[in-house]
C-alpha cells in the first residue's frame, strides 16, 4: 500500500471484509503498514514508496456468508464484480473486489 494508507486499509480489511487487525511486532511497527487475520489467513500490508497496485495477480479468499459479505462491501462503497461468463470453476461462486489502493482480491464461496 502507499505511505499513509493505514486508515483506508482498516476500513476495507476490518470494516468491510470483517478481518481482525493484529499488532505488528515492535521492531516492524515503525515501517508502517497493517496486519490482518481471519481464521487461518494472515494478510500483511506493507508500505511501499512509489506503490503500484496488483491488478492481475491476487489472493483468493474463501468466505463464509458470501452473500452478506458482498452486500456489506456494496453498502460501504466497494463494488464487487462477478467475472463475465462465470462458471469457470465448477461449484464455486466468486467475485473480484479492489481494495482502496487498487489491489485485486478474489472472494469465493463454495456452493453447497
């Protein structure tokens, strides 16, 4: 993320995605950034001068309550986009959403 993006990261990763922010070790805290966790997933967002978003490469996150999450993202101004002609991954409903910095994330929910 770009320098100074911690508050925007918290709004997206904590408020919108429902992840929990965890304190960075004291030796790393001065570098800025933010760390988040949910279940067995840990995301570490580092600060990068001259930042450029990852618009193609992306993590895929399996989500509980997928429909509720998509609704919450929309309510907070983050517009999930379902891939055109989806069905490419049998048994999976998915969408892409961009964080406040333009990084792409894929959200997936296995169909039951």
